[in-house]
């Protein structure tokens, strides 16, 4: 909701936030993208240098390759070398062994650990997993033994309130809903196959805004949300915070900027996103992220219909 009398100056805006006990100087995470192959270390290096310059947290792509093949581990380690004092998140699948997860954290001297969930992608991959039993128990064990905060992250298909409650009950206190709206990894894997992907699977998942809304509406004490999946502009980041997220994750848009114009284009993109987010906060009268999480919102269209069908109390959510 626009506030005509914000009673704020732009330089008063405080973008600090926290996720799972980790302090972020800005509520924008350069999210998991790459690593584990020859030729990608320079991408991670450029992004990590930008993260250091702008004081942004950063996650790496799945470290499974670096754990299995030590010769590509440097494509991940370059992130810590380039961002020595920042918040870095390690990344492994939720089905990873505890030793592998701990090795991933050690590889980066990471501040936190992303555990990613990606059943749709795995099921489409010819060489992907087919058995997802026991993942919740492994997540519970990793929360206890990882030694750093654990963030459970989807990979573009959204986390429902039922899944969020399961995760919360085993000790997870940070979730990246990573909803539908950004990169569709099942579609990408489908391009490798001999036949086109089922259109229903191509559009599979929970939209990002709907995932944030329904999980935030649970009001689980101490649970922090990251909104990712198609977040491109500062105004979209502002809406995600207003729905209840503590931070947003960006990936595809940063990578596209880097591909088109290198590190300088990625810098311009990220500084523009942060500036536009701050402007949106002024226009809603929110001096900080916590205040933004409690701005009035109006939820209409497909997201509003989703929330109504799912029994989300829109008035309560709109007037937190």
C-alpha cells in the first residue's frame, strides 16, 4: 500500500536483516547457481567479488561435484577467497550424508548451509534420484550436527505450509521457498530427453508469492523466510518482504546480467535492485525490513485466489 506521507528520508532506510541467526547487511542473497565444473570458477569469483563490494550474502551451487571430484573444488572455494569476511552459504542436497554436508561447510568456511530439495528435477533427469524416503530425518540430523545454521531451499517449485510445518517441527528455522516463477530446472532437464516434457510438469509448483503468503500466515515463532523464484526487481523484493519474507534470493537475473555485460553489468543490476527496494520502502513508510514485513498489503488475482482456496486469512495477513 502506498503511503503518501511516509515521514522518512531515503538515507534513513535500514536494510539489515537476519535469517536463521545469520545477519545480512542487505536483504538480498546472491543465490545458489554454479560450481563444480571447469570454466565456471570465474563466474563465482566475479559474483563473490560483487558480494564483497556490496556486502551481500552469497550461496554456491550444489557442492556434490566438489566433494566427489576434488579437482573442481576450487570453483567453490574461490567464493570464500573473493569474499573473505562475508556470509557464505554452502549447498548440498537434503539427502546428503552428514559427513558430506560437513565437508561442504568446511570447503568454504561457510557461515550457513543450504539443503536443497529438487524432486521434480531429479525425477526428470535420466540419472536422477528416484527414492526420496528418509529426507526429513536426515534434515533433522543435519540441523543438529552441521555446526552452522541450516536453510532448507526448494529449487523453483515452492514450499507449502504443510512442508514448512514438517521442517519447523524437526528444528529448521530458515526456509527459502524458491517458488515457481524463475528458472524451471525440470524443463531444462526435459530438453535433454528424446520427448517434450509433459506440459503439466513444465508448469509444476507453487508460485513464489503464494508460497511466501501461506507459509508466513502460519506465524511460526522464530521461522525466517527467504523469497526466491523469479525475483527480478526491487519492487518485487519489497512485495516479498511485505508478505513476510526476511530476505530475497536472486540468481537468474544476476547471471543474465553477467553473461551480457560481465561483472560491471551484474554490479549495475544489483545496485539498481537495492536502490529500487529502498525507494519502495520509503513509499510504504517502512524504515527497516521488520517494519516492511508489517506493512498493509492487498492480495488480489491468482495469488489472492490461491490464498482463499488454501484457507489463508487474507485480512489477518494484510493487517499484521
